[in-house]
C-alpha cells in the first residue's frame, strides 16, 4: 500500500466503559496534535416537541461553567496550551498539542459530565444567539433552506432547524438545559474518540478515572423514523431581493445503503464536484450564466436517518423557470442517459484523490472513528470505501440514479422575489 493510501487505515483500540459508553483510541506516532471527540448519541432527535434547539444549546453552553470551574477557569486550562474545545447537539470536540492530551481529556470529560449552566452567563449567551437568529428571520437564503426542510421532513424533528426557532428557543430556561443534560448526556450514550501520539491503555486508564463519577444515565431510545411520502410540494418565502434562492429535491438515503460509493461518484458528476466535473456547474453556471453558485448532492446528509437530495441554485428572479427546468433536465439526464467514461473517470479521480487528503488531520481521523462506531463499520472501512469508488461503472451510475433520484416527486422551495403560485405552476400543481 502506498503512503498516501495508508492514511485511510485508522488503527483503533476499542474499549467498553463500565456502565456503558465506548472509548476508541488511535495511536499516530509523531502526531503534533491530539484530537478528542465526545459524541453523545441522539443529538437533535432528543429535542422535545416545542423545544427544538435545546440539544444544541446544551452542547454549545457546556463551556460556560462546570461544578469546578467558571468560563474563565476553563479557558485558562486550555488556551495557554494551544487547545480549543467546542460543543453542539452531537457532543464535544477539542484539540491540543500532543504532550497535553491528559489535560484536554480532563477538561472535556468535565464539560460533558458536570456542566453547571450558570444562570447569568448562559442567559447572556442565549440572548446573543436569539439576536443573531432574529437577523436570520429576514435572510432569504436561510428561510429558503428552512422551507425546503419542512417540505421534505414534515413534522419530523429534521423538519425544523437544528438550532431551533425563535419561538422554540424563547421558551427554554436555564433549568431546562440542566434537566435535558441530565436526561440525555449520561455516560451510557457517549462515544469517545482520541487520536494522536498516545498509548491506548494509558488513555483508557485516564478516561476510567475521569469518568468514574459521570452518571451512566439511560441508553439511547429508538427515535422516530416517520417521514412524509415523497411527493411534489412547494413553498415560497416572498422577500423582495435581486436574487432568488432555489432548493429542489426530496427525501434521501441512509448512510448504510449498499450503493453509497456509487452515490458519491454520481453526485460529483451531477452537482457536487468542481466546475470541470459537475454538470450543473458547467451547464447552468458556465454555459447559460444563470448563477454564480449551483450544486447538488444526496450523499453528504446521509446518516443513521435518511438525509436529503438537495439541488441549490441562486439566480435572478427572471430566470427562476430556466434554473429549475435546468436542474430537472440534468436530474433526468443522469437517470436516462449513461454518463460518459470521461466524466466517470474524472469524478472517480477527484473523489479518490481528495479522500486521501481529507484524513490527514487528527480531527478528521477522530471524527471517522466516531462514524465507524455509530454505523458499525469495520476498522478498514475507509480503505474499502476508496476501493469501491474505483470500481464504480457507467452502468452503476445510471442504475443508482434511477433508484434514488425522483424528479417526479420532488419538492421545490424558493425565497426572494417569487410567489407560491409561480412555484406551483412550475411544478405542475
């Protein structure tokens, strides 16, 4: 195996923590940085109805204080050592110079296990977040994306923004954050990944000591997987602007689908690759001049739950029909007509080449360890995925496009100088 491909083998030692939880440690000799991820299973799916966004705030505000340290004290423990820690609904991520990995773990386990959510500090952060979101209420691109999610996911939690809405967040108190953390951030739901120049057994012993007082909590429940049937639906966010933001697509796939490697290559041909590969960029942007930005893909949002097939284009109000019809034409074309061997080869070369570069950083490798665990992938899955990309054929692309792209049951959301009636007429409603 070449040195470049060896980057796709991320060796790991897996430990099951007492009372639940998993620790994954990957030793990388001479690595200058150690990266740590503490993934909390569930994420935004744990948001109660009407409190959308609480999981995001629970993770985001862990650094405001713990039972042992206030915000300034936490910063003093990591910043002088080149460290950084942040949180969101999925858990915590951090990095620090390799020699100080113990300190990094101490801080991160403390944040995950014992945040205090001090009233004054958290109220200030809440106010800042709400102020920023108030600005987003008038942002056509943000509102167009939100409308598209509603069309695709309906009443499912994924149909609302991950960060919540102004209405849902205004009803959340600091005590609600503490209660939500207690209910959903137990050790039993944690997957901890450590990647750097570390000895796995030493990391395990350190984590055991740090987490001995971390309440195990409850196992992850089974989350709802109920989504609206694929069908043509439209929604407009009418706002006078010089640009219209258009989102077109439908419910996508789970990461575990067997033809996922083919979907990645197909996406690069259709709309996620660079301009010299992507059909949408070449036709709608370069040849027809309809947009500065256009892209489409189905693979990037795939997870334990289905993601979305999303095509986006920003265009002028007078070009809305041409833009949507252009996207529809390219989606139908990749289903109906085999791609050229040249297109396929360029896409595969780009995907395989960029994949190797994508796993050089410790943070990316730690993230991959988390993905392996939650999806049940084997240690060598990245190498196997790389090999699968190289085997994708012209016939595979067409068969996969026909299986997973549904232009006759697509949703259309747009924001800007556009009306609901105009979108409905465009989609035959």
